[in-house]
C-alpha cells in the first residue's frame, strides 16, 4: 500500500521536474541558436562546438519534454488526454493554459521534423520554420506560468526571470550585431573602390 501511494507522488514530482528542466534547456537552446545565427565564435569556442552544443541541448530538451508529457498524462490526477497534447484548447482541464503547452509542443515538433528533413527541404524552408523556436519559447513560458504547480514559488519565479533575461539579452545582442555589421563593412568597400576609380579601373 505504501508503494502504491508513493508511485503517484513520484510520477507527479517527475512531471514537475521534467517540465522545469525542459524549460531551462529550451531557454539554453534559444540562446545558443542566437549565437549560432550571428556566427559567434572564439578560439576556445569555435563555431562547430557552439553548433554541436546547440543541437545536443535542443535534443535533450525534447527528451525531457517527452518525459513531462508522458508523466502528466499518465499521472491521472487531472483529466489530460493524449489528444490534448497535440490539439490545443480542447481540454476539460484549464483549456487555455494547457492549450498553450500543446501549441509549444506542436511548434517544437515542427522544428524537429524539419531538422530531420533539412536536406530534402532545403536551407531556405528549414530556416523559415526554424524561426518558430522564437515563438515556441514564450508560449512554453506562459504555459508554465499558467498551469505549473510551482509557478507561485519564489525559486520558480527566479528561474522564469533568469530565462526571460537570458533570451531578451541574447535577442538584443543579435539585433545590435545585425545593426553594426553592415555599417562596419561599408568603409572597407568604399576604400577598396576609391583606388580603382583613381587608377581608372572602376568596378564593373
């Protein structure tokens, strides 16, 4: 009887923990994705290391998300169906907040599928779908805030705040890099054209 009572509680804790870990990993994946997009690299962290870390963290986040979903449905404490995992806003339990989780799962599933079919889809299509990662993250955060049993805890709010700061800082950094890079290249291009113009060999 004790084992039977402990088992549901263990599943509940596993569901909570895997949801939190998947959020942290998804946040790390978004930040690493930003650094990959701007081609950031150093001597200690070459591009292939950053890209490999981004890929592995993303896959790991999917694993923990799968654990979170399986345990949430299998727990049986609240009426969550397997259909509610993929079809948003149709659940009998907190339809809106659970629906946001389904939307996040669908977006992440689209990312995984297109990444596996990247060679056949082409880089342009894959890159367009890959932008969904930026939509998946805030939807997942809102899902956790609305339905998470720990959302009112100070430590959970600290995790949410740290994730928000990390992603916002990464996006702002990317926008700033995108802003100064073209301006940084123009003087070099002008300087290269001036001697050609003076010597009579203009660029044609």
